[in-house]
């Protein structure tokens, strides 16, 4: 049985109240244990999560569950929101860093967007995304405003333990990695090289970008406002790809209990 913890601070010392609530000894927060949002029962949530993990469309989930579409859309939004909070810990060892750009091809943009679009990163108006992958198979990715050194290096120092080996391409924003206390290994893609033959490459990160882009393309168009949630969803799916479905469902249930 899963031990009850405070959904606000994760405190483990709880007092049981006459009303059935629990009170956290640490932050004094009162809550009912194991309650789930949106008034779905635990079994209903399990069914919705099962269909979500199978990547069924919202219309298909409505048809199979019989719930109102607005309720299903709120449930799917809630799932993606809790997945966005379940991020990997600080990485260590050998990691790969890379950036990519998401969005339709420039010729397919509406003219008003083409005329007013802001150039980002390496001369594109697409949305830049930065990612870090640890060789243990865990990945983290986040939308960034740009791919300048002032943006990317602080993210690396926040997410990667000092002393780790960081593999990157030769983009100028990565120049200062060694000065931050890391072993920096470069792969020069401009010369057609994707590995230095010594295990230094960013093939794992590029593999994740390919996976992410295929999944997003299958959605047939996502608004920029919702893009962070979909990135978080596929980061979570990638990080838990080896888990059996029942384990994934239980993990999402636990996250929902804390929201």
C-alpha cells in the first residue's frame, strides 16, 4: 500500500482528524487522503489514463468511456499538467545537450505570421527547445526564448552535476561549458561527424528530438500555448518507456493525488 504523504510539501508525518482529513505536521496543510480531481472515481481515472497512454484521441476516449467531451478534455489537460511536474533529478556522468526547433515549415505559415515573425536562435522563427539527455536514458527538455549562451549555460549548471562530461555540437553558445566545471566534448556536425569514435556524441539527444517531432506531427497541429505540456508529456513517456502500463498508470494516479 502506498504511504500517504502531504500533497503540498511531501511531508510524511501526518495527524489524522475526526473528519477523516489528514494534517501535515510540517506545513499544517489539511487534506483528504487519496482524493482524485474532477470527481472521477479511481477506476474511471484508470480507464482514462489507459486510453491516454494508448494515445487515443479525445473523441475516441469520449466514445469509449461515455463521458462528456469537456470533462475528458479537462482530464487530459490535468494529466499533462501533472506529468510536467514529474521532471528528472539532476543529471550526472555523461550527458548530451542539444537544441532543436519546433513548428511547421516556413512556407506553410500564414502571410501575416511570415511578415511579423521574430527570428530566433540560428536564424529561424520556429520555437527553440533545449534538451539534456543522460546516458542512463533519462531526458529533460524545455522551451527557451533563444539559444544564446546566457540562456543555455544556466540551464546546464542547474540540471547537470559539476564534474560531469557534457557532449555537444560546436554551437557557439556551448563555448563556456568547460569554464563552468564540466568536461566538455565536442562533435563537429559541420564536418559530417556524428561521433569522435571515443563515445562522445549527441546521437541519443537527436534520437529523442526525432521521436518528439514525430509524436507532435501526429497531433496535426498544437497551439504554442499548449506546446510546453505536450513536450512534457513526451519527455515523461520517453523516460518511462520501459515501465509496464500498470506501473505508468499507478505513477500518474499518485501524481494526480498530489495535484
